[in-house]
């Protein structure tokens, strides 16, 4: 059985959100995780272009609110790398590195290979490797951007540049 899951705990640290806002935010993250798992990104096959577009759509506004740049670099046809650059005060940087492709659908799935929630568990191709991790990285990055926006009225991130890299599969 080739099933995977990731769990969203709903814990948001150091962000002053009311409970209803937290629930709404958690639902957005859950929906995004399922959207990534549902997106066809088979290697060989459809590849990662659609997943990259989904991620770009989620990141564009929050990154631009901090005067950042979201960049898509085509390294091969339909196999982009995504990078986010944010202005800041130091030369320090960090990276999230996640691949966006999946293997072809195998046999013997007991759940929908294109995504199915059961409680707090998302089952489907890539739910563990690596679309679930990608959704978690995006969620963490969005929370970091929210913190930066709240805590830095100057709208400057504490780093000169930062990157969120979604790379092609190997």
C-alpha cells in the first residue's frame, strides 16, 4: 500500500489571531495541501508546472506586501524552480527545498490517490513525499510573512534576502 499522510495540528505560534481566524487559516492550509496532492505532476508525464502555478498564486500577494519578489525559473520545459526574495537588514538567508513531482499511480490504493482527507490525515500521491511537506513549508513561510508584517511596521523582513525554493525532482 503506497499511501501517505501529513497532519495539520492547527497550532499557530506568536501570531495574535482570534480563534475564528485561526480556524479559517487552518482550513486554507488544509485546502492547499489537498489541492497540491490533487494536481497531476507525474514524472515522467505532466511534471511540476501546475504545482508551481498553484504555489505562485498563494505566495504572490503576501510576498509583494513585504516588497518581495516571487521568481519562477524554467530549468527544463515544465520543470520550474521557484524562488522568493525579500528585502531585509542582514545578509543571512534561509531556504525551504521541496520537490513538486510525483511517481505514477501504482496499484492497490485504498484511498483516492489524488487526495482524500480522513480526520487530520491527507492521503494521496505526494502527501508524504513531498506535496505534504511542500504545503507545510508554504504554510510556515506564510506564517513567517504574517509575523514579519505584524512585527516590522517598516515592512522590512529581518533578512536581506530569503528564498523559498521549490525544485524539480531528481
